[in-house]
């Protein structure tokens, strides 16, 4: 993980469907859709998050610990040919992410409790997770799924996403199945989350486009929302 990466700003807002529709129309005029989306401009993300029996990652989030990290494995649109292990680090509103590809077979072995392959893996990130699964007792804890509609803007390396249909299951063995037995993780199934990510600055034109009366920045965590059930 010697890559030259920098922390990015990350802001989150809970918004209504009406706010989303108004904002989406404005953004579509100046931003472009992520080229990796489906025909409807969205893709589905499914992840497994790691934590230990003391709920280290969850408690750090709830307690507002300034510097924290989370490990997760994810794939997109039920495509098991591209699965990534990710480590996300946060310092207040700044975030940094490292990732490494793993195979479907490697993922299945991990979920089955077979960790031996990780110890000598070519990826430093895989080896780091192996070490922390040993001395921090990290284990797969919850499955998180949602739909994402992403927009990008070159100046400032801005990425704006609308996340909806956040769903969860504690049965992580279902992770690599086309259909899972999950439930809504939000109070209202129509709840949406706006995420704004950028490098050093957020262009003024984008600031103006995302202004909606009444919305406020908040520390929403999909992982935290999905852990309400266990």
C-alpha cells in the first residue's frame, strides 16, 4: 500500500425523494454520469463489512472517534468476476481508501473461515486484513446492499452520489448469491443519502447546485444503520 494517495473530503446528507429529483435535474446539466452505470444511470453495490466481537468499528463510529478505519469486501451489479477488498480510513470529513482485487474463490474461502491463503498473498492489503483478523479478531459482520446513482465533475475531482434502497442481512454467507434475504435498513424505504466527495476544493457551481433548503450535513453510516439488527 505504498501508493501515493491523498485524503478526500466526504460530506453526507439525508435527503427526501423530492430533494433528490430537484437536485438531480440540476446536476445532470453540468455533471456527467459515471460510465460504469447501467442504462438507468445506476448500479447496485453489495458489501460485507468487518468488525470484531467488541464492535470496534461500530463503537468508534458511534463515539465519534476522530481517526478510524473499516474493512469491507464488495462487488457491483452481481458481477462476481470483479470483487474488491477495501480499507476505508476517515479523519473527520476526510477519507482515504485503499483497495485490492480478490477472486471469487478467495472470497468464498474467507467466508468459510479458511484464512491460510491470505498470509502470503501478493497484496499488502490482504495481508493486513489477515493480521487484523488475528490480533483484532475482525470477522465478517453484516451484509449491506444499496443502489447508487453517481455523477462526476472534472474540476476538483468531484463525485456526487445518490444512494437509495439500503438493505441489510446478518447472514453473510449469502454474499455471493444472486438474491439475498435482506430487509430495509432505514426507517423509510424511500430514504436517500447524498454523498459529496472532492479533493482540495468544491467548485462554486457545484455548491450552488446541491443547495436545498432544510438539508443538513450529518454523519450517516450505512454500516451503522445496518447494524441496528445485530
